[in-house]
């Protein structure tokens, strides 16, 4: 029984000269047709190129997220642990003192209770 005929170069629609020499592999069958296949290094190169393209396209968005969202958020968290006053040229690290003072204020506890009550009523009602 003769070997099955593999697709020829003409059937694939690609001339051997159109492919880079590093990716060209020719195979002769018993019927005289030639096939082309890519080497693993060409596939790896294409995967690397696709990965690099993805990172290149997403890098500006990632940079903007860091600069506009995460950076200011970290700055606010760090400033919460200081005694910084708007316009002051210096500040001192005071740790949790701001949060302790906040928890001791009656008006804060009342407003926190009102907010939790409002959320308990409105959130389930809006679903």
C-alpha cells in the first residue's frame, strides 16, 4: 500500500522562498510531493512576539492606573498615619493616633451608625 500523499507546497499556497530560512523544513514523500512545517523555535518566537505585543499594548493602561489610582490611594493611606495639615511644610508620623481620636468622637460613631442603618435598608431594597 503506498504512503498517503501529503499536501504539496502549491496546495499550501506558500512558496518556500516566502518563509524565513530558519523555519523552512522540507519533507519528500514517496509520491514526490514536498511539505513544509515550522520548527519549534519559530513557534516559540511567535509566542514570544505575541506576549511582547500584549505587554506593550497594556503597559500604558497599567502605568496610568498606577499613576492615577493606586499612587494617590497609597499617599492617602500613608498621610492618615501622620499629623499633616494642608499647607504645612512638615509632618510627623503619629501612627494610629488619628484613628483612636476618630473612634472616641461621639459624632463619628453616630454618623457611622446612620450610614450602616441606611445601607441596611437601601441596599436590600434596591436589589
